[in-house]
C-alpha cells in the first residue's frame, strides 16, 4: 500500500521542517508549503490524503484558504488546523467550515501522530458532501476529546455547543436561548461559567 501523502502548510520554516521530519519518520510522504499560494498550487495538481494547515499566515490565512477549497469543491481530504494563538472561537469556525480537527502549537509528538492517524482513518465525509454540492442539512463535525475526565469533556462540549449557536444567530441571545431551550437568565449564567464572552447590547434584542 502506498504511503499516505500529507501536505504541511506553515509560514515558519522551523515548524515545516520539524513536522516534515516527524511524519516522514512515521512512514508518510510529506510535501511542504510556505503559504497559501504554494498550498493552492499543490492542491490544484493533486489531492493529498491530509493537510496540516496553519491559521495565521501572511497574505491569506488558513481559514480563508479552507473556505476557498470548500467553495471550489476541493476539500476532498481531511484538514487539521494549527495555531499557536488558538481560541475556541477559531476552532469552532474552522470545524464549521469543514476542518476535521484543531491542534494548538507547540504540538506534542504523540498528540500530532494520534490526531493525524485518526483524521486519515476517518476521512472527510463532510467535505465530500460539500464538494458534491449537497450542502443542505449538513452539520459541522466537532473534534471532541474523549480521553478527558467526564466533567472536563462536558465543559469542552458545552463551550463548542454554545459558541456554535451564538455564531449561527450572530450573537442574538434571544434566538440562542430559544434554540438551546434555556431561559435567558440560565443561559447567561451558563456562558459566564464557561467563560464565554457575549455582547451585552444584544442581550435583550428581539
């Protein structure tokens, strides 16, 4: 069986070289790109089995490139986003668009290898659906860590869940409360507990 091809997209040469060496030692074929332009050029020639895509890059950031691939029907491979300045909002946005997972740099060796192996095994059912033009009733796929204690895992899910609904409704807390089935007072208390920021000016907006 041919080795899986991984495209590493990162503007920092040290990170590109490190990831490339690690993945090559694990038996993967690796191609590197220093920016979105090089990544586009490679993807236009062939589809890798997986992309490791940095979010913060000059000219075109990783999230914008991910959106381009979705719009052009080119997101036919799993994409793992990477960032050294990651936020939960960024992770939710990337997974909503079509990324399969999110890694915060610096990435531990075992975390990297486990995430890559899982992503390649899972493939991209969401991306194939989008590429074929069947975008209705497609829900985002989230990268929920199941190896955490139950309470931490639930908090992680709750954070993803409420951020998703807040983005979906553009911060309109009245509609968010209705969609999630909570009274607004309970919703605000829950958001503060999870340390999720929300705009006060939208709290009473109908």
